[in-house]
C-alpha cells in the first residue's frame, strides 16, 4: 500500500523530547496540515493486559487528542488500513497503527472542541484480513513464511523484529543458530474450513504462537515474539528483508531505579489453577471431494420427458435434467467434420434440449416409470443422480455431432478430473477408489441416436469393460503391474481398472443391466478402515496435490448394440488409515493434567488448530517436519531435550500456576530501557522477578502505568 502524509500533531514530553504523530492516508496526493494537540495527554497507548502469561498475542491501541474548529470528518474511514498513524519520538518510530473505521463522535455545540481519535495497532488489523493462499494452488507453507506474511500484511513501520532462539532440530542445529521456523510447514488447507471460508491472519498468527508457546507483542515501534520461559538469546531481524542482524538477551531492571511518576500502585494475588486441558482440533483428511453434491447443483437444462413404447402394451416415461458440474471438473466436447472440439462455455446450452447429447461428462438427474397409458396427472419423480459419460454418437445425422460409426475420441482424453491440494499422507495408510458404472447402449440401426436415448434403456455391462483412471500425489504416480499390483513411481502412468467379477452372471462374462462396482482389492481390504473397491497402499510418506483423472471409455460393440457411454454413480476417493490405528484417530485429541488439585479454578481449555502428530491419521492440521510429521522430536533449549509442543505447554503451565502469583500495578517513569524482554525487580519483593504484561503509556507526561506479573 502507498501512504502519504495528510496531518501531523507535534508535541513535546516533560523532558522536552520532540514528538510528532503522523497521520497518513492510503493513496493521498495532497499537502499535509498541522493539528493542535489537546491537553496534557495528546497521545496515549494502551497495551492489552491479559493476566494469562501464555496468551498468543498482546497488542495495543492508542488515542490521539487534538483541539480546533475543523471537524476532521474526512478521517471517518471505512477500512481498517485507510489512515495509518505513526508516533515518532525524537525521530524514531515508537508506535504504529491505524484509525479505527466507522467510529466518529464529536461535540457539535462549540466552535472549538477536543476531538479524540481512537486507533488500533497495525498487528491488530490482521483480525480483519482473510488468509489468502500464496500461489495458484494450495500448498505447504512454512511457519516462517506465514509469520512474514502476517507482518507484511500489517503495513506497519517497525524498527526491528525479535524472535527467541529456543527451538531447533537438535543440539547441533541449536548451536548453529538455524532458523527452525523455515523447516516447519503446514498445509494451507488448514486455514480454510469445509465451506472454504478462510481464517483471518490474526487467527493464523495466534495458532502459530500457541503451538510455539510464544506471545506476539508490539512495543514502542518494535515487534517481539516472547517466550516468557526463555532467558537466553533473542535474534533481531530486519523488518523489511527479514535478515538476522543482531542478538539481545533479557536484562534485569529495578523499578526503584527507574523512578515513579505517580502513586496509584496496587498489588493483587493471582490464584493458581487446578487443571489444564489442551485440545488439538484435528482437521482430518477424510473423503476426498471428487463427487458432486447433486442437491446443490444448478440446472442447466430440463430435457423433459421422453416416452418409449416397450412393445408390450406399456410405455416407459423418462424425465431428465442436465446439471452444471461444481466440485468435479467435467469436460464436454462436440464433434463435427472429423474435429473434436472442447466446450468452453457450457452456458450456451442453457435450456437447450441437446445439452444431454454433449460428448464427455456431465451431471444428470433422471427418473423413469412405466404405465399402460400415460395419464395427464402430474407425476412425482423419484430421481436418481449420476454422471453421464458419453463417448460416441449414433449412426445417422445428429443435431450436434457429425455422425461416424466409430469412436469420436479414444481413451487418451480426460473427461473427469478433480484434485485436492496440500495433502500429506503418512506411510502405512491407503487410498480407496470406488464407483459403479452402467453401460448405455442402443440398437445400432436405430435413428436418430441423440434425443431418444434415455438412461433407463437396457445396457449390458461385460467383464471386459474397464475404467481407465490416473492417480497422482505430488510427483508420484500410481501404476498397475501385470499381476494387478499397485505401485508408486516418478513416471506418469494410468491404469485400466476392472469391474467387480463377483457380478458375473454367466459364462459369457455378462454382468447385468444395472450398476456394477469396481473390482475389489480383497487381499488388503481388511488392513484398512472403511476401505472399499480398489485399494492402493501408501508405502512411504507422500505429499502434494492429489489428482484423479477419469478417461473416456473405449467400449466395443456387443450383440448388435452400440455402447455409446456409461453412467457413473457413487464416485469416491478417500484416505484409509491402517486398521490398527485407534478408531478415534481423526477426532480431536485432548491432553490434560492436574496443576494443583487444592485450587478451585480450572483453566479455560486451550485449543490448538495446529498440532503435532500423535497417531492421529492424516490431518491438514499437523505440522510437517523434514518430509515427515512433527511428533515429539522438537528440540527445546529450555528443557534441553526434544519435546511434544502440546505436552510441554502443560508442563510450563504447571510450573507457573501450581502456586499463586503476584501482580503489581505501578506508575513509573517511561523509559526506553524497559522492553517486553526485561525482567523487573522491586526492592519490597525480595527474590521475585516480574515481566511487564500491559498498561498505559502517556508519552507527553512521560508516564507508564505498568502492569507486572511474577514469573
């Protein structure tokens, strides 16, 4: 975003240090004006003072107070990043945020008046920015890139960013100062719910901080990621390049040495907790969305009712509706003068009767009934839903297609495709693919082939009929060898899948006129939960985009009939866990422990939407660590060993809250020596250490109402 200065509010502190509040407007091109500061407190900052030490974010708000006769109504904004506010103290950026939108109240009785402008910190505006995937398709993204995305999206002007050097892969990596956040990744799908609604960037940042047990704090023009249990090095990064350019460590600051700026002091006793519960909200990879929800599909064309004389005094009436595809990508074609042409705009067949005659794949809703005489009364249809895959035309003129007695395209053409992005499948599981098909055919001497064809017409499915499919995950492809075994390789491959042999009705290999499922992989069905149809083992960890392709059929003539395609029902592709995994592996996992059973209060449940893997099945919410799931193998310098993040949070809370803690509120002089990393001491609290967790800073009065909690 491009900002330009529209207003300035200059003032000085009691120590005569020059300060200026700069108000910039996005896209502004005019000149700036100077406003008059109001009273003794023209600019104050309020820092969130959440008492729980492991809160993931602790941001701030500010108030600008000016006096004058200009109502400044143009500062009424409708966007959270429309007017940027920056406080500079002695030329150094000390606070950065934005004027709250849609908030404006002013005295309308006096010629001159005080106007209060409420602002929120730049990082707070992330609450109103939805997460957007990084590329054209969803992928795996590192914690480091996610944090950079959040900071950049805040449009702030920070002087520096600080991260605790507390995690690593192992002791050697820790000694080398490796940035472990670059190696920890998570699926972008985790930030979108089942309805594809995105999380906000603030929620994304909070989930990362909860997982790492950090608190993100904006403080006097700098951004800190605090680990309150870490007293070692913090790495300093440039806010533009995100390159490391220094280190700092927590320092001890004595309150009495800082000096007091008021007498409104208070002491509170914060009680401990009796129990702590951490819930990992799993986002399981269940059935892959490769089947349509027909109830949600929009109507393309109501073909109407077709009546067929059955020759026995009865008539079959068939009602058909052609629908727009939604979740699946279905490809349609026309054939004319020897050329197969893709249909790029399906809407041109809106309300057209020939929509059902398109080659390729299209959703269909149909119903049939028989009667001796068709009655004029309204028929209540009991619809069936399927995907019509049409491969060829009839033998005479057809209103859409130039007729040929041969197939108009072969099995190298994809007619249905679908994909799910950013998936990680752990070794030991399997993919399960199933569908049922019904061959559509017509007497080859009938004409015309098009309008009279209805799905209820008889069609015999044979054992020799096959469905050609392709499956890949990332750069790994499934293939089938001569013995019918499925393998994964780097070479693009397709498979011809047989139909279920148990449906064979006679020695001729006929399988009836109904729907026939795919051949079941009986040898391994019992190894996996809820597996059905074709089962493909996953022998190693595989990750990336899962893609399924279904190709055009090549069906041969049989018994004087021309098979021109088939219907597909119950198309499903899903991930199946090994049968020996707990039946509840996909449910939310809960960690809990007693803190101090003598206390009354139970700590509010802490929910993780990013979590480590603990035999949970395939989940979008799990952290990937060097081509495998992160489990209990994250090195933590505080404990000097590898840990599971959820469990170590519980240990931290037990350590902090198994006994009461002291909370001090003291009015002290504002000093640049105090940072969120500082440890504070008070002469009247012997052997106790505190950290600042919030308060109010009045920059002109050089006054800080500091809230401190014992650590």
